[in-house]
C-alpha cells in the first residue's frame, strides 16, 4: 500500500493519499486545501484518484473536495449527518478568515460498517460522532491503520465546543469503536503526529477512568 500523509491549509489538516501499488487506484482523505499539491503528489506516485473521502464537514477537511472532484471525476463521500455544517460553510470560513469554498452534499453517505476502497485496497467505515454528528474514522485492518479524523489525537480527543459537538458522545464513540481495535493499530489523526491505539488507551488523559 502507498500511504502519504501531509498537512494542508491554514489549520494544517492531515490529508492522506492511499493507493494500491498494483492497480494504481487511490483514495484521497480530507482534501482540506491545496488541491494542486494533492494532485501533484498523486501524480508522483502514478496513481488515479477513484474516491474522495471526508472524515467530517469542517472547512479544514472538506474545502478542497469539490475542486478535487472536478479535476478527477471521483465521488465525494462523507456522512450525511454533517449536512448542517455544510449549510453553514460561510460561517465556518469566518471562523478562520478564509474565503468560503463551494461544497455540496456527498455523492453517497458513508454509514457505520460500510466498506470503502479501490482495487487492491479496502477498509471499513466507523461512524464516531461527537466532534461532529457525522464524524467518521476509516479502518484498514490489513495494514493496521486507522485514519481518525478529529475524533482521536495523540494525547487528546476532538474538540466539542463547535456546533454539533458533544463530549459524552465523542468519548462513547472512542470507547465503543476505537479502543477495541488491536493495540498496534497506527492512528493518523486529523492534525498532528501519529500514535497507536495502545498508546492512547494507556496514556491519553481523556480516556482514563476516574
């Protein structure tokens, strides 16, 4: 599997390019900005984008999705529970002082347990609401890899003080769907450094029983 992670946009969202070295098909996750740069990295690997997945509809994760789709024809996929956030994209842009991007509803809503992938590379969608109502994590068991969006971070969890956020729901999502994964699972969060499920279960202060 080809996997490249790189920050995009003013909030340094971790965008991922996932590709299969045989089929040369690829998935782009969280194209929040710098579509030209994303396309350049995909081209450098000799890949063709077949799916665009957004872990949640905050502007720093979704802003470039439609532009990337217009360049590739790939469907944009995310959970429809985040459509209220899409409807307030102008407000979101005001939060960080950037122009309002054009966004649209998903071509298909990714629900809990759904499969995603391309030829030679597949995984499972985990619906993990709390940071937003539609927040998703993407689990690829063959490679012990979890793309966690803004649900789980190294030493922290997603913020819940924005519209649609709820801390009790977020912690329930993490304990129910993420901590049961194998301890060696690599976690790539929506921002910042990678970690593992085992490290977060042991040391993350938000996840310790009081």
